[in-house]
C-alpha cells in the first residue's frame, strides 16, 4: 500500500467505523459462535502473495464481525465502559502515523514532554495533591501512562518491594535478599482486582487478602490487626493496595482510616487503584471519595474506562518518582543521552522499553471535550445508573445489592421464602445465562457478600433513558419467563435448541465472570490461615472484619458456612498443594535459616528507626534515574 492508496483506504476506514457505530443496534451484542470458529474460516497459513484490500475488508465483515463482542453496543452492560471517543481514536491514528518510540526524552522529545504535561493536567483536574505532579515546585512526584491498570499496580509493587528490601538489607546486611523477600507481605481487600494478586505472584511476595465490611469497604482496623499479626509472626508488611471503585460492586476502601494505619509501619507503600472511578473525580461532587489520598504513594486510573479515551491509557502517579525509577532502572550505553540527568526518561517508569505516543489521545480528548464536557458525560453516566436502580427497586421480585455511587448497579432476584441461598444463586445464574444467550443484552456476574449478583453497568457513550428502559424490559421479561415456568406449548425441538444455546451461554457466563473473589478464579493459591497462631512464626489468625457502618445496600442472606476473614496467597503456592497450610512450613529446607535470621530485630521499634523511605523519611535517590 503506498501513500496514495493509504489516503483513499484511510478515508474508507473512517467511513467503515462510522457506519459500524451507526448500525451497532442491528447486531447481536455477543457473538453466537463456538470456540475455534475462526480457525475453520481462515486459511492455516499466511498468504504468500499480496491480496487486494477489498478482500481483506470483506473478510472483516464476513469473518471477524460475527465473532466480535460489541462493547460499544447500546445493550452492552458488562464490565466497565471501554472508551472510544472520536478525538481519542484520531489521537491513536496520529500516534500510529507518527510511529515514534518514546522511551527517552531524546528518543522523542514531544512524546515525553506532552506526557508529563498531560499527567499534570489530569492530576490537577481530578484533584490529586500537588505532591503527585511533576511540574510543581519542589515536587518529587510525577505521572506516566502505562498500558493497563494491572501494569500500574505491578510497577508500584515492584517499587515498594525494592524499597522494602533496601530497608531490610540495611537492617540485616548479612541476610540473603531471597530470604528477605520471603518475609515481605502485601495487603488488599477481597474486593481488590485480581491484578493485585497477579502482581504479588510476579513480585514473588505473599499477599494477605482481607475481608471488607458489609459495604465492600476495607477498614483501617481490619488492616491494622492483620499487619500487627503479621509483624508479630515475623513477616514484614511492605505494600497496601486499596481500591476506589471496586470491579465487582464499585465500593470504596476507607482511605482516611487506612492511611494513618499504613503510616504507623515503616516503609509501607500505599497504592490507590481507581481504575474505573478515577475519572469521576473530574466532577466536584465525586471528589469526596479522594479523602485520604494524601497518604498514598501511588495512584492509578484508566481514562479508557470512564473518560472516553480509547484503550490503552492507564495513568499512574507517584509522589516519589525516584523510588519508582530506582526499582526499574537499567542503563545500557546505547540508551544514554546528554540530557538524561535533567530530563524524564519514561523507560525507567515501567516494564517495557518501547512506548507509543499515547498522550496525544489524552490531549485531544481534554481539548475537544474540555473538563466541562467530560464532567457532563460522567454525570449522565451516573444519572442513568440511578435511573436503572429506581426501576429495579420498583419491582419487588428484585433487590439492589450495592450502593450505587457511579455507573454500576448490582442486582438480583430475591427468591422465595422457601428457597435456600444456593437455590437463589442458581436462579440468578439462570436468569443471566438466558439473557446473555439471547444476544439482546450483555451483563456479567459478580460475587457480593458471597452471593451471586448480576452487574449492570452503564456503558454506551450516548446511552439514553430509553436505552435503560429497553434494557430493564428485557431483564424483566426474562425474569417473568423464568419465574412463571417454560411455556408448556413449546415443542420439543424448540426446547432442545434453547438448551443448547443456554449451555453455550452458561459456559460463556463463567468465562466472563468478574474476579472479585479470589476463591472463585484461582482456588489453588488461596489458603485459610489456621484460626489461632500457636507458636511464633505460625501464620496469623483470621482478622475480624469491622462492619461498624450500617449497611444501606440490599440485604443479602449470609451464607450458612462460616465466612472466611482473610487468607494469604503466596507465590507459587499452587506447587505446594500437598503441603500443610502453614506458609512458614512451605520452604522446609529453609526453615533452619528462617530460625537463625528471624526478621524481628528485638530492639527495632515499629515506628521505623531504620533509615528507610517511609513517607516521612524518604531519602531522595540519585537524580539521574528519572
Ligand atoms: N483495577 C480495577 C478496579 C478494575 O476495575 C480493573 C478492570 O476492570 C483493573 C484494575 C484492571 O484493569 P486493566 O485491564 O487496565 O489491567
């Protein structure tokens, strides 16, 4: 394809996208295909000879589109929104066209400098404290665009891990880093996104998963008890991941309680994951959720969720960029340049070296919509969710199961007085399966207070009240069909087809299940600590939750089996399934070492008498490691 053909085909592509957007309503929301459908439709080998562009685009429509889940469809209500504002698509187009790789200031100056400025613009717009901004006088902070929220969490944990090991090495200079690493422990709520657990696996550290209160909020007291227990048992707290706007039910961890707890422990890094909710803080009325963010060391949000930016656009801010870059810096000669002492080189801020010009789309979005335009969009999104909530509440067959603060409503069928919680879960699963199988509407489930709920998220950019009403009518009709039994007149063939479809959708509904409860998606790596710590070094007892705020969300019947309060996921735990539950017993061959060098130095006070980088005492690192 030469430049003149590109000129023509590029315009055709924009036309194709516009038509796609305008005719989305005529398509099924989710595909009706079996796994491997595309393998039978495409040749087994790449073509040896060039093919005409028209043939390629024909195959897009004939072969690809039937397998696409249409995230921009007005009946798509799963997950969280996937932004695709037009200025953002144009930004990505230009980024691809310029085709620069901005790993350092020298490799593409505008790419680096626009990113620094955009992160400051965004940080100010959502209300982050000045310590997170790169261009504030005297600030050591700054922001970076990562590929995903998962990467933001991972690099924050990597920085915290390096910081934790550095501190321990100072305290125990003769102890091997591997052993020091085995003592580190991170924390998050059960409602945290699974990416926290994945980060812990990659960092090879233990993660203690804590029970939130009845509103899905991790409380300070729960965290404090767990951290103290762990310290008592010789483990070393180093990282706390909190969430503002959880994936399952959009709950908010209690940062004003958690922040002061974290500050009491030396060198513990506090991260705030606001992947979805962060963009709502553009609106003054949602900024109260940020209370306590001044305690945080890092903060991430995805404008590609609620701010209409297209994937990928995950923003990460830190208050001390030197702690981040000193954990990630490698500096071969061929990447050095004469300004690397004064400029920011984003290659030290993440995993990959190469990076796209992603700040263009953020710039285009902020300029085309203005902050006021984006606020308007967020407000509409939240108002439509409230409208859906009212529709659910009007129907006494249903209950709303979360506090609806932004665009997510969790709901379920209440069930009858004679039905067990398990039967009610089954009924709700069936309802969701039937709806998804119909292709008329798409939602995914979550687990809220151990019960199966259906998540309804407002997603489409131009959604209206009418769209919400159509969605509700579909849900309500399926509920009626389910509750009033199958049509007795239906012939056998029809029933068989329905069952086949339901089986496929059932599989699919498990496939797309949200990952709010680690027990659900990876039971192999979760273990319950024994209830009582019997000897020094044995794992902590379960920490009680502190539901001292009355729940104003829907009352879901509690499970009959005792609730698990907290559990520890440890790296590669699944390799040791046959070994008993005590995580300290796992590396049996190291146990004698462990006894020799228990990392509870009797004289060391909890307040961090060591030269560590606690928020109050952080030493600045060499200035050439931006
Ligand atoms: N954190 C939260 C709160 C999320 O809701 C999600 C995804 O929905 C993630 C992290 C993971 O985001 P990403 O896909 O950008 O890694």
